[in-house]
């Protein structure tokens, strides 16, 4: 419907996919090739999607399985993140994860059916080489007997060890104008420069997060020998990007750290800042 909220579309997608564990998933919409946003379930879709070229993508599996579990869809998302290069990994890890993908999708290696080129239709890495495909095939043979669900579990056990696993990245500049990436994850806020992590602020160390115009701020708890809190500022591309980062921090902190969500502040005649609070279920 014209005035439908994000929750309506999300519920229809979950119903179509027979996905029960809704709390671990959401829908992304793309403003452009660089910028992706989470669809806010509490707001009208048309108010969030401003441009006619914006699209919402739901990546459906190559092969339908009888039970569309959260485990399987998490694997699908990670496969896409790894093959696109968003989630970097080494040659060895690419090959290992690729071999579990083959076991999950094709079952046991069959010399008659799986000839030398059977791997080429799968994309495991941004720059996939013949050497990597040969290694994937070699490892696939060692997984005989694993069911699709067991192969998915092994895939996740290895993928979750990747340094960028579960990190939501945002372009920013530090106080000196140097290009960095701010990563929000279950444990806190991470700072990256040239894909290397240069700093980390765990949630218990952060006293307050805020934004003003295109600036994003964190107030940090003083160290043992320090007396006062310190505020660290970052420059985001624009006001919307700063607010987006702030909302992602609120959602991550609430979902992973709190037992239940905080209630939004009651509306007053004049209020400053956003009243947004995460309202879904928490991990606890």
C-alpha cells in the first residue's frame, strides 16, 4: 500500500522465505553503489526512499531448501560479503570457506559428475584464480558425509573468526582530516585506516554517543590515571551519514548490551536531537 511502513514489507519477505528468526535480519536499500541504509520498520517506506533509482534487494538462494533457517541465510549473506571483497580473507580461508559452500550446495564430491570445471559457476573471491579453484576442489573432497546444515555450520565457525566479521563500516575523517573507516560491531566502535584497525572503543568505555550536523562524537570514560572524560570527534560526509552512524550505534548497543530496549523520551514542546530508540527484541 502507498503508506505502508517498512515492517509490512519485511514481514512479507519473511513469510515468503518461511523465515522464523526475524530478529537477526533486516532489509537494506541502496541509494547508490557506495551507500546502503537499513529500512526502518517503524516508518513509511516512501519517506525513506527518496530517489526513483533506489532499490531494495533480497538475495534469494541459488537452490531452494525445505527449511529456510537463519543459519542458511546468514551463510548466504556472508558468501556475498566475501565474494564481493567487503569481508576480506586470505587465500587459505577463501579456499576453505569455498569448499564448505560446495558441500552445502552440491553434496559429496562425485568424480563422475564433478568434472574439472564444475567450480567455475561459483564465485568465492573477488579475484578468483584457477589455483584457488583447484584448492577448493581438493578440500571439497575431504568433506564427504557432511549434510548441508553441517557444512553451513562449519562455514560459519570459520567465517566468524575473520577480523571484519559483523562490522558495519562507515566512511569518515578523523580530527586531522585523514580518511578512516568507523566500524560498529557487537563489542563497540572500531577505527580503521587502510583496512588496518588502529583503535578500538568497547561499549563499556563509551559514556555517550552524539551527532551534530555532519560531526559524530563519542565521550570516553577516563582511564585509571585520568581525571576527566574525553570527547573524540569524527567528520562524516554529511548530516544524514552522521545520524545514520549514530542510529546504527544505538541499535548495536541496545541489541547486544541491554536486557530490554530503553523507552523513547516523551515529546516536549521543544526537543533537541533525535528521539530514536531501538524498539525490537534484544539478543538477551
